[in-house]
DNA sequence: AAAAACGCTTAAGGTAGTTTAATTTTTTAC
DNA sequence: GTAAAAAATTAAACTACCTTAAGCGTTTTT
């Protein structure tokens, strides 16, 4: 149960200020548009074929964002966690059914904003829009890196890369979950770690 | 040789206005920050280890953006063409050496903007910054789709997808180039099209 | 016009990762 | 604390795609 809201607000403000300058007044305008949401381990933040109505800043917790393909295999896009964002951006922006599902791997606490509130904020606060421009650029750069690494690296070096990039996630996820992020079967993953 | 500059300006303005509203005055401010550049077939827009100093709007032409991995294999990120943008965004924004190379597949004509000019424009024109927020979001969505398709589809269905998405590129690229985009060898590509 | 470079094809042998299925170990739920 | 469910392991057969290598046609360079 959230006890001290202002602590979360401070954390969120720091997150924004790592990217853009925000004065007290502007932050007040921004934070008013967000609402807090708790979500328990194993609960869904977004089910397949739902429209994603919120972008959510993660105060605490861990999620898994997956896509189920035509053969029923599950592929993991990523594991959003503390001090980052979670949502299906395509579904959010186009207001169309999502082909992704998002669920909580650990109990989580979120700050959520709706699309209409976000677009209103963009109109009154250029700093807020700049923040999301830079976030989108960062997301595109990270995805490009990952795509190219998928072309050029085998499963073993992708695993090393993952462990190096997200050392804290190692103990919070099962082998099966990491395998699904790397794009290999749990059986092959098991063989791979044994061999090492 | 560019003969009628205003035609290109009109094309570029239409491109911007598909996303944001721009009045005459704002467009004048924007277009002043761009310079025109010609580049011939086979010439490099960006060589490996260079810093990418410009983002370029493509008036006409076709490029290939590739990455050379540690084993010397070439992987194609994409084929930027008319009415789109070309550059290595990561190198551009961080002003660091690029691990990509970009060269013209066909003679091309560009409108180029430097980083300092772009950042100045962001400060004086929120519409221009909004345009790039939306561009970055689109890029991230497209890369996410492509990444997930790489996990779930084999080479044959990735080829069908490519042909469906870029029907006009089929005749402008060699099999070898398309193979490098799909992430397979030219030899396997050849077998694949024969089998079909 | 000749030489060189490049792109496409074909084929044989090889490998990274999959599939299936059975067994064991760990985690979850009441 | 125990039953049930899920995760991890192991192994054998299989497949999508790679590597190498050689030959041929076309384009580019000189």
C-alpha cells in the first residue's frame, strides 16, 4: 500500500530531470496527470487484444512484455523494471488492439498517464514533449542495437551481453524467461549454461 | 544538378505537414537550417568510424545502411529512400564514431541539417520538435515489429513481408542486398527463391 | 576490346539451435 | 506439509541455414 506519495513523486521527478529541466510549477502540472496503480505478481497489465490505455512509469517492480506468435510460441521483447516505462506504445498511440501481453513478474507500483492527458501535457509543456522525444530516440537506438546483434551474434554471446547489461535481473528471472528473451528454447538454454 | 529548389522545398514541407501543422513563417525558419547535397551512386554518405554530422531528408535516391560485424559479415539495417530520412542517429546524437556505413545505391539528392541547427530549431519551434518526437516513435515501433518478426518468422516469410512492405524496392536492389537485409547468405537466398 | 570484378547458381558437407519426450528438481497453493 | 504444477535437465533425431568451392553470365573498369 503506498504510504508516502511524495517519495514516489520525488523519484519520478529525478527520472524526468535526468533528461530535461523542470521547475516546481511545471512538475505540479505534470504529476497531476498521473495516477498511482498497484499491481500484484502474475497479474496482467495488458492482455492480448486489449488496447493499451496507459503509459506507466515503474516506481518499483518487474514486468515481462511478450508476444505470442502464430505457432503459439512466446517471445519476450523485454523486462521493464524500476525507473523505466512499461506499455505497448503502438497500441497506445494508435488506440488499436495489442498483439502483446504484459504481466508483473514481481509486485509493482506504477504512475500511469492516459493518452489524452499526455497529449494535453505536450501542448502546455514543451519540456515534457522533449522528454518523450528523447525517450523515443533512446528506445529506437536500443532496438537498433539489439536487432543488429541478433543478426551477428549467436545465443551464447547474446546471453553474455544480457548479463552484462542487466546484472540485477539475473536472480529475478527464470532460465525459461531469459531464454525467451534471447530467442532460444529453454532446452537449448539449459545445454548452453551447462557447457560453459 | 538541382534546378528548381522550391520544388524540393515543397516536397519537404508536405513531408513535415503529414505529421505537424507548419505556417509559412515557421517553414522559412526551418528550411533555412537545411542545405542541399548531391551524392552519386556508390559514394559513401558515412564511412565506418566516422561521426555522423547530419541527418538527411531524401528528396530522391536510395541508400543502404549496413553494419560490418567482427567476422567481417555485412548486415543491412535498411534501405532508406525518397521521402524518408537517412543517417546514423546514435552517432549523430552522441557525436561518437559510427559502427555503420551508409552509401548511395542510386544517385541521390538530400536536405541536410547539422546537430547544432537541429537543436536550435527545437528551441524555437515546438512543432519541429514534435515532428521528430513522432518520427522517433515511428522508428521505435517499426524496429520493434521487425525484431519480433525476426524471432518468430523464418527467412521465407521475412522475404514475403519485405516484398509486401517495399514493393518498389524489388527491382532496385540485388538479391545479395536483400539477403543481407533478411539476415541470410546470398547462396541460401538463391536456393530459397528457386524452391518457391 | 580485354580484363577484372561482381552477382547468381548449384551442390556437398557442416553446425547452431529445435523438437519431442521422459525424468528430476523446485516452486506454488491449499 | 503435502499435492500439484511448473521449471530444469538430458538425450536423440531433426531442420533451417551456413560454409566452401567451383562455374557461368553480366557489368564495370581500363
